[in-house]
C-alpha cells in the first residue's frame, strides 16, 4: 500500500480513512505481522476498547497508522483526542467513496473536508483503483486539493486475457475450468451462502480451496488468507469482501459467477490477476436471470420512505428502546429479527445502511458469531442438576470438563464437539441447551449473523426524523446508471479493453488488445485460422485420446479450438467419446 510506505517514511501518526471494518481489521493484522504499529477506531468497538486504542496511539513513539471510519472524524471525542498528536499524513483509502459520481458513494466521506479545514497543514493522499475522470475531479474538489499531483496507470493490462461468456450451466463450466486452469485463482459470488456452497461442491471433486466472506471473524479470515497466500489453498470462493488490501502476485485466474453491479467493481476485481506480469485470465459468466436479479436488488436496496420508517419503528419497538436513550447500543441477530417481523434480511440490512448514511444511527453490518453460553449456577448446585435433569447435566458436565474457569465466564459453544462427545443429534443438543437457558442454568446466545445498531446521540423521536430521500433517490439512480454501463459492457461487440479505456477516460491507445473474447471470436471466424488450428490439433491427439475440455481451457483462443474441433468432426477426421477426442 502506497500510504503505508509513506507512513513509515514520515513517522508520527498517519490517519487512514477506510470504509469497511473488515478491511481495516485485515490490513491491521497484516501490518502487525510485519511489526508495524497499527490500530483501528470504529463504531464496532466498545467504549472501553476505543479508549484503549487511543491510549496506545498516544503512547507510541514511532510510526503508527490509525484506521478510522469516516463517521468517526466528526465526533468530538476523536477531534479532542488528536489535538495533541503528531499527525503527519491523512490517507483516504477507497477515495471514490467521497464522490457523488463514484460507484460506492458514502456521504460520511464528505466529513473529511471539514477535518481538513480543521487540520489544514496535514498533507493528504487519496487512493482508488477505479475512478473515471469525473470521479477524479470530484475527489480533488471534495478534499480541497489545490493542483494535486495525479498518478495513474493505464487501464490496459497486456498480461490479462478477459472473457465474457453467456453460460446456462455455470457450475459445469466452473468445475471443468478449475480442474484444468493452473495456478491460484479467485471465484467471486454475489452472496455468502453461494461462496460456501460452491467451495463445498468443488471440494467434493477433490479441488483444494476455501470460501471467504465478511461473516467470518477477523482471525478466521486472516488464517484463510494466509493459507491461500502460501498456496495451501489453490483458490478462494469469495464475495467482494475478499481482495482489498491483499497483494498476491501470482493469481492466474479470476472467475465471476455472475455480473457485478458496476464496471468499477468488475475492473477492480479482475485487476487482482496477473500482478506479476505473467499471463492471467478473467472470466465473467452471465445469463438473463442474473441481469433480472440485479435489477430486483436495486429496487429492494432503495425502498420508499414508508418502508424505511417502518423497519426502524419495528426495530426500536422490538427491542423496547425508549426515546432519548443515551449511548444506546443493541446487538441483534439479523435473521432472527427479520423472520420475527416477516421482513427480508437483505432489505433490513440495506435499510440500516441507508440510515447510517443519513446519519440517523450507526450500524455495524452483521458478521457470523458462534454461539456462546455463560454458566449461571454454582459448582455445588451440579449434583442437584444431575439428579433432576440428567440429560441437561451431561451438557453442563461437558463444559466443566473441557473449559477452564467455566463458571460465570462467557464460553463458545462448539456444537460439533457436543454432538461427538455426547453421541447425540444436533437437534437433541439444541433442545438441551435451550432448556438449560429456559431454566436459568445458563445464558445462551445462539450462533448467527449479529449486527449492531447504535444511537450515539440518543434514540430520536421517530415522528421527528427527517429522512434524506433525495440521497436515497440519487444513490438509486447511480446504481441504475452503473448497472446500465455493466450491461453495455456485457453486450458490447468492441474490444473489451477499449471499452474499459473509454469508460475510465484512459487516453492511451492501441490498435486492438488481441486477448479478449471479442478478438478471439473474430479470429475464430477466419477459415484460414480454423484450418491451421485443426492441423495443429490433429498433430497432438495421442492414441489414447485427448481430453477435450483440458485442451480447450489451456488454449488462448477457446473459440478457435472449438471451431477446429467442429471442422475435424464434420469431415470425420476425429471421433468423440467420454470427454475425449480420437483420430479416426
């Protein structure tokens, strides 16, 4: 990261504004592994934790990076804290978030401008992997950067071949590609459940990889990253939570299992392949249902004011939060709350994100949290439990035997350990723990996707809330526009890189990239190319046959090879049997 090198060179405190808590945590773990002092200060931390971080930064004598969410910049406690710090640099990561024309506009990023006015002598660096000319100008204007130096690489990537395929059987295509492609790769899915299902499917075929999404805790994400970086996993099946801040030079392929909402997001993700300058490939798979689904997602993500107000009303009533409650903070299971209110978990999450952007509340997106219990009975009460409820006692005895200091401490519940140890079904274990909780022997918090809602200034009177529906409309329009550009890219008949260069305003020129599906399709239409490819193919088919998909996947121009196979088959030069081709 450019700003990390700058921070070490300048010394003192570098404040890094970052939009995602998961991204902050991942980068901090990486920095600490390199013995670089770094901390995060965000709304996902308890007050005690926040003060501890601030105290550690204050005590630091060397270079230290302090990651903050943009919402933190406007708080009085933060401004009071940094007054006596030696702040040497302000780094704005994912800077496109500050632009109203950016693909992931975050209104809170506009707070950075006020922060700069407050500390005008601190230099600023803004970084983004995806910015059109309009977004670049808006970033400079919003950060009040006078005649800024702009450093930009060309959009064109000579080492990267990109393909857009209309696929009706994506999972067959994926399985065969992963079998035959060499090196490390990333498979991008649109949701967390999909990452787990696809990773398990590929594992069932003996293919070595793992899933990754923001629902995993920071330590687990870091362990998965380490194994992938160290080539213990050949591939990662991930949501877009994976890849930011991670630099693996030898990624050979990227597969998008469905279109993403914007060209910016797509380009950022395929750009993670081929960073070592060696050949790499990016595949985008799509069908009509994918495009319809993206249209529906936009409609659900930006509901009308009545829907937004109703979801907030149900939340505060469900958790019985009185008006004016100061420093209110509520952890909640997203799935459990949504189902209890007959609401879509996806829409509930999107509404809270909108409320956060409006500044009405602070919201930590849900992440998976394993179940945990706190034992509430004394050790001398265990004999009575054994006598009166022997099945419940078995569960309690398991914890007493396997956990140190089990009494009155929160301990994680490993459901699989209980199933194995007690030789009971999962359903039976769930019932026993529920009974222990119901009878008051333990406090039990089930595993689930837990988010957190905070009202730092106190819970407002719902009738007095002013919802910024203009912002919602603007955000929705940007998403609609972004998706339209993505559809144009999919259906385009011009060179893929030329389309991307035009979109991002890259003025560097080339005749034709020579390594995208549009170019390869045109090459496959020329009869002399087909005959030459057919001759080469005939020369490499062994007596025991040639595995067709492996040969196709290993070639630069898959379209040309398919035409060559058709050419030979129609002329009865080859025969096809069980996935292989043989010479006649």
